[in-house]
C-alpha cells in the first residue's frame, strides 16, 4: 500500500515519532497535507527539558492538542495522537497494533549535543533514550509490521570531519590488493552524536539479519522557521530554539542579531557543516517515504543542501542585519566543545537530489524573513540563555545544577 504519487499515497500510513518537535511537527503537517494518514507519537519530553533548564522557544507554541484541533478545523484532516515513551515497549507495541504504519519516521530522540555533555546522568539518558528507543522501533517493526519502512533521522555529525571527502554512508576501499564497499568511518564528537552512530549500527544489523527496510537520513543543521503548513495559523507555529543548549548555529545568530547580542562564534570559526532549510527537511522525508528502501536494504542519504563555516554564517547574518538597520557585532567565544576549528570538509549529497529534491538555498530573503521573525518576538528572548554553559572538558559525574 506504499506508493509514490500524491493520489495513491493516500493509503500510506505514516507514524511520526517525535512529531511535537521542531522537525517532526513541520513534517507531520506536510505529510498530512499531502494526503498521507498520519499519527504522531511523542512523550512531550522536549517541553519538559525546557521547563527543567528554564528555557523557552522564541515563538510561543500551542499544546499538541490545540495544534491538532486547529489543523483539523483548518483542513478537515485528522492526525492521530499517541502520547508516550517509545522506550516503553508495551506502549510502542500498542501504537503499532492500533495504527499499523506502512512507514515510521523516527525523530523522537534527545537531539542536543550540549545537553548530552551537561553531566553523567544526561549523557546516560541521551544514549539510553536514543539507542533503546530505536531498538524498540526495530523490534516493533519485526514483530507487528515487517513490511514497514523505517525512515530514521541520523546526523552528518556521525562522520566527523575527516581529511577526505565524505560519501553517502559507504566508501569503497582497496586494501592489500582487495576491494570492498564498507560503512564510512564514524568519528562522532559528543555523546549525542555517538548515540546516532550506535543507532546506525543497530539498524544496519537488523536490515541484514531480519530483512528490515530502512533509510538513515544523515541530516545537517536545520535552519528556518516557517513551512507552508505551520504558517497557516499562529496555533500551528513551530518551536524555534535560540538558547545555548538547544539552539543551533544559524538560528541562534539570527536571534542574536535581532536583540543586539554579538554573534557567538566558537573558537576560530572554521567549523564547517552541512545546512538545510526546514522546508527541505519536510521535502526530503516525504521523498524517502514515497521511494521506500527494499527489504534488507540499509540506505543512507546525506540530508543537507549547502556547506558553511561558522565564520561564513556570521558574515551572512551581519550583512543581512545591516540591510535591516541592525548593528551586528561578532565575538570569538572560547570553544566549549572539543572539535576541529579549521579543517577540510567536502560531503556528498546527491541521492536526495536524484529522488527529486528541489533545494531552498540560503538566500538574502530567507535571512531577512528569519531576522524579521526574531525581531517580532524579541521581547521573548532571555539574553541570559544565549552564551554557552556546557563544557565538553568539564563534564563530570556530579549532577549539574541550573544557576539562575
Ligand atoms: P526536538 O527536540 O525539537 O524534537 C524531538 C521530539 O522527540 C520532541 O518532541 C520529544 O518530546 C520527542 N522525544 C524524544 N524522546 C522521545 C521518546 N523516548 N519517546 C517519544 N518521544 C520522544 O528535535 P528536532 O530538532 O525536531 O530533531 C528531530 C530529529 O532530527 C532528531 O533525531 C535530531 O537528532 C535530528 N536532527 C535535527 C537537526 C536540527 O538541526 N534540529 C539536525 C540534524 C538531525
Ligand atoms: N557553533 C558556534 N556558535 C554557536 C553555536 C554553534 O560556533 O553559537 C558551532 C559549533 O561549535 C559547531 C557548529 O557551530 O561547530 C554547529 O553547532 P550546532 O549547535 O549548530 O549543531 P550541532 O551541535 O552539530 O547539532 C545540531 C542539532 C543536532 C544535529 C546536528 C547536525 O542539534 O540534532 O544532529 O546539528 S550536524 O551538525 O550535521 O551533526
């Protein structure tokens, strides 16, 4: 019952795990709009992290219940909701038996590298939550829904920053006269990024051993706020993180520029990563679902559209801010992370383009729109949350207290 065209895709049932989060919410709405039957599975723990750490989204976000009621009243479309923890196998098994998904998109993990480096208990939580959650999804597919295609959110950070080109998942190596195509070497640099490596290994093994069909989307850093669906109504508004724990590079710089905080370049600023617009996240996930992996296939796509160094992003935001009359400064913050600050970076990203991805490249008008959004909500910004507070080297076993 999975299929590629918009019309026939109406039968495809997609479970979106982590569908209350930044990428998951935008994707759930996009898939619902496209005619897929969608169910969101989420334990809302991300909203709890915000409370625990004293953080908040730049944008006010409605409860998941109000979000789904608003979606129904605007479009007539129902999105099913299962509130629970995928680490609880009984819960996950019931959602599988009740919803019978043809595809599962798995966004439901603790996704912040700094959060995973706060203290021992957060490091352990991150790896437990992410690795056990994904294992449970694999067991649920095997037991209840063996044709179901797993679309798993991984990260470009699994590869690290090697001094050779990064391939999409696999590299062909000739060694002592023999040649093989092997998983691309992994060099993750936080307990969070490592959890994704562990997931990839578990998924690859179960594809081989059980015949699971899976796509690992090694996503780069996501930026942007609006998608066609989230901008339909303020109650559908997406979250937007700018704090030092959950905020990501470009989104943070736009908020910093809007409130007159200097842009926080860590160390030398040569750290280069793949980036993509959230409108391309939703497009990529739909393409992966519409073109499923074969049984036993462990498919890996590098999901980003352009590469930038942190210094390049700071320069782009400075220029866009000046056009809006903002006085944008940059400071070099001692790097709280352990990472290469000047390095070679050239990562392949052709497989999603081959499936039909039409990228939204970073443009002046997009920067302008994020900056204007940040200006609109600037009274909600807590400037004390901007500087980084988590150090890769100082992590210890003692529970870290949140100082106010
Ligand atoms: P997010 O924190 O906004 O959303 C994650 C959602 O998953 C939250 O709503 C949370 O409550 C839920 N969740 C976490 N653990 C769960 C569990 N055990 N059971 C049920 N629900 C659970 O994160 P995001 O930015 O939307 O990222 C989504 C995925 O995409 C993550 O896997 C992340 O690693 C990946 N990713 C994100 C980015 C980015 O820049 N945001 C970049 C690359 C990859
Ligand atoms: N950085 C700065 N200043 C800042 C914030 C970040 O210089 O204010 C630097 C970091 O040191 C790093 C780079 O920018 O070198 C990216 O950092 P980030 O916080 O934007 O992204 P990262 O920690 O890598 O994590 C984010 C998401 C994660 C996802 C990952 C994709 O939170 O879920 O997996 O992006 S990737 O980077 O490709 O691994």
